């Protein structure tokens, strides 16, 4: 089936995808290169054990001397998920609200293209663009991991990659909803990044204060990356909920766009 | 069947009424100009016709289909003011992609040729006029039955402008309906069969260009052999203004010229200079008379 909006969305972002892919690949390679030093020095684990609980919750409550624990702490618990979330938010905001602001939606929607199909293809664009850096990182781990005796299984790598990708998509979906509702790129970015900050804050508060534990339940950090898929395996429940949430958000965004006036 | 029908369309933005009870339609083969001052409701009316914004009340159809159905817009070609093209793509790639979105475009090659498009140039390198030409090609290449253009002649040089009007006339002759807005009244006068004038969101005039021109404000300058009483002319039907200056009388009037000509004939006239009625004059007259 032809998907011209998806095709264009990817074609226009090829360089951006390449840039993010190279960036995340290089960063992953740097992290991998450091692993042998950390693994062979037990003081890092002793130091980590003295970290306060909230910090451990964010960097991954695991031993740094194990490959999966190290990768969770250094890459998969914060840096890569936040990078992917930012890419998802900016892509979703630009592809829907940004294109509305510059009048491109008005041009394509003057034809018979249905608005729900447009939103669906834009969501797929976000999914593909977001997958780039996750896959680049995974490829570097798959190739470079054995060289540094990382001991991260393919299943664990797949689990953490899928969790990270879905983590980003949840925030992209928020930006998509905000863009579909308001039609302004700034609103979409603010909503996506705002939710990212809220989720990060909720994770810290939930890990620190007993009264704030309920907040942690609202945070994708806690469910998708805080559970350390690289160490403990795929959080299937959270993955299913994330998939359903993203699909529902795309459907909701399509309905919002169908019911509102275009901006540009 | 009318190509499009607008029935009592009204659009409010909060307290502001942008379009107020507009009803209009157009038949296949018509070239219709939509004119009005800034804020008169031209763009909002076009946007409602294209389904970009929903009317607060009223309904609209394209070829019998209610606008809420995407299928209603299968036969629509649209040129926005300053078309949002993809700057990194070549002209050919932009048109290829547009063909994938809208389906096969049987007239693509002939339109590219008529507009003199350079297929290999990058969109970002194009002048405003050449970008406009790419937008025109996108609006026309699918043989649309309704062509909606917002300020289509913007940035075009006079030769390409002539080519555009010829293209639009060709489209109308094959049975398409053309609706375009312009602030250059000369273009509207040149290209349209019919004109819809919007004022304060409502239809102030809807009819043939000739009918609007008949009401146009015109000016006649007359040199007399001897002084005349200008008061004789001020009371004539249709006369708006009379100015006397050293045996030269300047009369501004609208409507039939007959009363003025007959009054002039009672005096010894040396020379008469009359301006042709223009849409600018009609538009100004219409705006004054409805204020």
C-alpha cells in the first residue's frame, strides 16, 4: 500500500536520522569502550552502593561490574531514553503542528486525503525516525559487546531496545496529541518535553518519598526503563500497555485534528 | 449540477464574524474571481470551501458531496498563497511525490512545458515566481474539476501571468470551474467571467464582470470654449463629484453616461478625455455605496 506522507516524512529526515544514528552509535561505542575499566575495578560497585536510593533508581540499581548492569546504568536508564524521547517529541511536533503552521497540511488536505490517515502516517514517521538511534545503538552493542565481554544476551538487548523505543514513542504521542489539538509546534514541543520533565520528576519523587510513590506509577521511566530490561528482561506488561497507549493516542490525535480548523 | 455550492456559510472566531451568511455557487466552465479588501472574508470563505475550517453555520458541497467527506475533494486542485514546498527537493521530485499522493497526472508534462519549469532545479533555489509556477503545476496536473487559487499571480512576471490566465481559460473551456482570489483587480477583470465581491464578510456583489463595470466610477475631463456653471452637472443622476478649474471640468460619475453626455452637448466643447471603467473604480464605488 502506498504511504506518501510516511515516505516524504522519512525522506526529509534522512540526514537528521543519519546524524542521530551516528551520534547514538558513537556514544554507545564510547560507553562500551569504558566497560573493561569499570568491570576490573571493584571500587565502582562499592561507590555505587553508597549512592542514595533516588539516584540509584535513575541510574539503574545494578552492579556496574556486570555488562547488563553497566549498560543499564550508563545508557539505557537515562541517556538513550531521553535522547529518543526528545527525537520523538521534536519529530512529532514538526511533522504535524509544524506542517500545519507553514500551510502544508492545508495543501495536502485540500485533496481527498483523510485526516486520520494523515495522522496515522505521521505517527509511523515518528516511529521510524525514533527507531534509528535505538537500532544504531543496538547494532553497536551487538557488534562491540562480545569484544569487551559485555555478556548481554540478544534477548536482553532486544528487550531494552524495544522498551527504550516505546518509551520515546509515549512522549512523541503526547506531542502528537498537543499538535493535533492546537496546531502550534511550540505547544506540541512544550507538551512533550513538559511530560518528560514530569515523568522524570515523578520518578525521583516516587523513589525518594513514600507519599510520592503513586507518582512513580504514572511515569514511563519507572515502567519501561526503570525496570532495567537489560538486566531483568522485557517488561511485557509495560510494553503492552505502552503499545496500547501509543495506538490510543494516535487515534485520539486523529479525532482531534478531524474536529478542528487548520491553522495555516 | 453546480461544481460548488455555499449555502448560508457563516464563520465566527469568538465574537468576530469573519464570514456572514455567504451563499454562492459556480457552474462548470466558469472563472470566478473572489475579491474584497483585507479582512473581507475571502480567505476564510476559500478555506471553508476546501474543508480547512468548519463553518459555524451553513453548508457547502463540491459536486454534490458534502465537504465533510474527503471524497468531495477528489477533483480539487488548490494553489495556496506562497505554496509550502520542500526546499531540498528538485522540482521533478516534488512533482513525482505529488503524483504519488494524488494519483496519475495526465497533464503534468504539458503543464511543466507551458510554465517553463526546470525539472532539475532544487526548490530552495527557485525565485518566488518559479515556486509559484511549481504550485500552479501541482494544482492543475490532475485535471481537476474545481481549481481554487489564492493570489495565483503573485510573483509572476507579465509573460508568465499571461500564460497563467491562458491556462486557466483552457481549464474552464474543458469544463473546470476556477475560483481565485486576487488583490490585483486588473487580473480579476482580465481573467474572470464572474466576480464575487465580499465586504465585511458578506457578499456585496455577485455577477458578471461587465455588470460590475457598468456601475464603475468613471471620470471625464472636458475643456470648454467658455466658462460653464458646474452646478448644472452636480445634480445629474450618477454624478459623484464635479471640479471646475480654468475652463476644464472634471466629472466623476457612475452608472450610465447618457445624462452627462447630454448635459455636455448643450455647451461648446473643445476636448473630452474619458477614462475606461475599471474594476478598481467599481470596487471603490461598491465600497462607498455600501458603507
